[in-house]
C-alpha cells in the first residue's frame, strides 16, 4: 500500500498574510483564471444565523441563499453549476438537501434521524456521496441518486469514514481514523480498491480533488496547527501550502486547477481566502465581523 510517509520531504511555501481584504479589482492576486462571474458557495453567520451564501470568485456580489440559520457543514456544487447540495438540520436532524444555485427549488434528499453530512456530487451529476452515522454511530460513506433512490453503503467498519470528495475520474477520497488517527484514503465508486494516501501520526482532514484528478488538497496539523497541504493521489509529492499560527480549513480547488480557496482565522474571525495552487499570492475575499467558512467551487 503506497503512502505519503513521514520521510517524504515537505515543500513549504511560506505565505505573506499582509495582502488584506479584496479591493474590488481583478483576480490576478489570487492566481488562476477563474472569471469574476464564477461563484463560490460558502457558510456565513453574517445574517444572524449560519446560512448559505454565494459570491463571485473575486469576493464581490455576496448573496444570501438560505434564511433559516440551520445550514451546517460544507456545501457542494453540481458539476454544471446549476445545483448546490448541503447538509441542514432544518427538519430537526442533519440531512442532505439540494437546491438550485439561486436558492430556489429546495428539496430534501435524505431523511434519517442519524447525521447525514458532507455531500459531494458525482461527475455525471446523477448521484451524491456523503457521510452518515445511520449504520450504528460511527460515520460511513454512502451514495444516493439525486432523486433519493438507490441508497448504498460504500464503507463498513468500526471507525469514522467521512468528508468524501468525488474526482472527475470517478475515484472517491475521504478521511478516516481506521489507522488510529485521521488520514486520507481513496476508494472507487463501488467501495472497492481501498488505498491509503497519507500516513503520519497527526490528523489529515477534508480532501478535495484537483480538477485533473491527480492531486488532493487537504487540511493537516503536522506542524501543530492546521495548514493546507496537497499530495499526489499515489501518496507522493506532499506539499505544505500555508504556514502560520492560525487554523486554515476546507480547501477547494478552482475549476482550472490554478487556485485553491480555503477559510482561515488568521485575521481573528474566520474569512475566505484564495491562493495559487503553489501557496502563493494569498488574497482575502471576505472581510466582515461575521465568520465566513467552507468555500465550495
């Protein structure tokens, strides 16, 4: 089993956090070529409760999409950009919901008293993979059709498997503590071909595939606080992209693979930032007294 062992040299890209908030200009400072018309979904409590918002990739034009204060955990866009899946406790427990990108056509996808969270769309837009505690208390990886049929369990063990992310090539990455601490693993869409990507004595969370399915961005605490890393899918080429005393969280690749979005409390409260895929040109996209987190591209 190939792993990103502790002996792998980590390429560290030191980040200058002095860039400040967005100034309404173009996207050059954040790297990549995502247009200002591309939208980022994210969580924010700027409206009083935690709800879903969207904004352009340059941080402009924030729009509140939900208004019930019960939307928790990271949202996910369908590949065609028309739908958003997200977990919400608006019915009393945490289930998976979907809605159109403008907040209309809200529909409940799962309905179970256990926790369903961390949804991610399949490349063809017909299925959603998610983490659920419905099998007996620990979280496992499940998949369901977007019409709510065809529910299937993909992992089954006595530990937590969670935060799945479906690559364009069809492989699913997820976090698991099956080796005693949280690491990144991959499986195919039937639950087979388990492969351990990272292996260390610290914790790795929240994998997110690059658009070409070759690298995985994730959150890790190898240096004592949480930073953003990337690794090749075979476990090689581990790179640390952020380096600060704050907590950096929830990486998300841009569509062209040139940028990575993430949230951080480096400024005191949690805001959303953008950097190049090499960890350079960090730019803050949100700047409000509220917490803005969990960007989805």
